[in-house]
C-alpha cells in the first residue's frame, strides 16, 4: 500500500472525502447481494431440479437459503480477524470482491450447456459458497472502514453517515428486488444471476476508484491478538456478546422476509391495482419475490422520519440511548410476526388475503430494523478499541449468522418430519412459534440492558478513561 495514503483520520470538521466512494460501492454491492437473495427461494422451488428431477420443497428451499445466509454472515468474523491482523480493511475488501464476482459467474452458468455435466444443486452450492466467502469476508471491513474515516473533530457526523450508509444499502436493494425476479421470470437464471454479478464488478471498481481518498488504517499485526485477549479486549467482548445474542432473535424474524414470507406471498392476492381508467383496464400484479421491495422502500422513507422526527419526539420524554432504541425495536419486531401469523391463519381457513396485509407486516418490521440494525452497527463500532474494529463488526454479524442457522435447523427438522409423514409447526403455528420466541427474548433484553456499561472509542481517541463516554443503562 502506498505510503502516501493517510493512516490516521484527518483532524477536520467536515465530511471525509472517501465517504462517497464507500457509499457508492455499498449501493452497488447490496444491489448484487439482495438482488440474488430476492428470488433464491423461488428459483429453488420453481426452476431448479435436483438429481431426482424434482424441485426443492418449501422447507428444503428455506433451509438452503438460510444456510447460505449463515455462511455469508459467519465468514465476516474470519475476514475481520485477517483484516485487523495482517491484511487491512482495504486490501481485504478488494481481494474478496474477486471471489464474490466468481460466485456470481458460477450461478449465471447454472443452466448453460457448458455446465450440463454438473448437477444444478452442485453448481448452486458452489456459487453460493463463493458468494458467502466474498460477501461475508468484506462485510465487517466495509462497516468498520466507514468509521475509520472519522476523527475526534468530525465524529459527530458519524451517526448521519451510518444512516446514509444504510440508506445506500436499501437504495440498491430497492431496484434489485424488483428487477431480478422479473429477469428470472422472463429470461431465466443466467440473466437473473448475471446482472447482480455485473453490479458487483461495478461496486469493486467504485471502491478501487476511491483508494487515494480513504484513510487506510494499517493492520495491527500480532498486537491484534494481544489487544483482543487483553483484559480490556475481553471486557469489550463480554459486554457485547449478550447484546448480540438478543439481537440474533431480531434477525431470526427479519431474514425470513426473503424465505417464508416469499412463500406465503405465493398464496396471497398480489394484485396492487385493478381498475378501469379512461376506458382502459389497468391491472398490476407483482411477483411473490418482488414483494420484498417493500422493505427497502420503507427504509428509505423511515430513516429520515426516525432521525428528524421520531427520535427527537422520543427525546422529549426520555433519553434516547442506543440500547433503548434496540429494546424498542425488538418489541416492535414481534408485532410484525403477529400480523404474519394472522395472515397464515386466514390462508389455512381457505381465504386469499390481500398482499397489503403483508405490506403492513413489512412496515412494522422495517421500523424495528431502523432501530435495531442501524443502531447496532454504529454502537458496535463505537464500543470497539482501535485494533478490534473489524473483529467487533464480525461479532455483530455473527448474530445474523446464528439466526439463519437456527431458522435453517428448524426448517431442516420440519422437512425431516414431513418425509416421515409427521406434521410439525405447520401453517400459522410456525409463525406463532417465532413470535413467542421474540416475546421472551425482548423481555429478557429489557432486564439485561439495565446493567450494561460500555465505553466509546474512535480511531483518533483510543485511550479514554474508563468513565469517558460511558453508555448509560437503558
């Protein structure tokens, strides 16, 4: 890495120059990731054929989809360790982006004559593995790389930047969740997987273009292990692991929007418009996998509403701390599954509810997402010492990984029982089960959060006294 690169944040009060490149990169990369995820379950249940010539069952497709996301959020901890220890965030992001692109190339060839001698599920597994390694490895580095750009004089801008960082994620995914299911329906898997791959290549180029603008925090070498396993490092980890355990249940619910919610949408009335206008019949019906577009659209709308409206309003009645935002978000998330459970009970009763009911559930869980996910990202960065930034981001993402592992295990068990002719967690009972789990976890979180006491760090102010910037109990 060139010696001319800044290795510490500049003492400026304005926005760091590298931020637009990171935001642009994130928008394109998330287009790629969420675009592929949008139609993955539908692809497995309606297009992919296994060795017996049959499509995947709903439970098996859900299991595979969540195992993929488990991998995509498990590899961050590995990428974070090598980033903080040996490679550095910038080099890790650039190198694993190549692996990411290779994964999309494999998936784009899944129905090509060139790969006709390989079983489609085998190609699917290989492509998903490469994307999981690529996306997973760079994910904690990108989040931490945002925070690395800020020093003591402009750290007050970090909250709004993390909001815009999340905004870019959903800006990219808004278009991808509408486009890629249509590409699958009209042009097949090659285009559906290929277009997100092209966007990933663009994301890589955008990030590379900003290399001279970034602050490049060098890897800490063996100091990483010394600091991580020091008394202070272990204290940080012990403080945050319980928080991530509670946040895990949010991801158990949220990540099913790309699996079980899509499968539920298949059974709903998805007609958005059916009217006669100026003598012309107008009918607009969306695909089940396109319903997920509601989430990023709501995020784009809700981020400024929460930042400039709801949080200031809440501040009139109590101090709005990160832990309180997360606690409220966990409770709100549970109500989204109450709606989904009710919808499923109507389907079981032989009705065909309107997709607008699921839009209500999306609105509720997106409110929770703004409070839990955005806050969790920023809070994790501030609680990590200088040499542990990526590692702590990796720990945060492990909550997503184990959430998806739990969902995959539950659906794997359901699939096994179905093969034995045993009915287990079918219909609305499936969603009520997760609703109850969230209720229990939210209650436990409220108790635990009263005893949390943390300490904030930035890249240019590392050695703070223990009482400095302490996070008050929720």
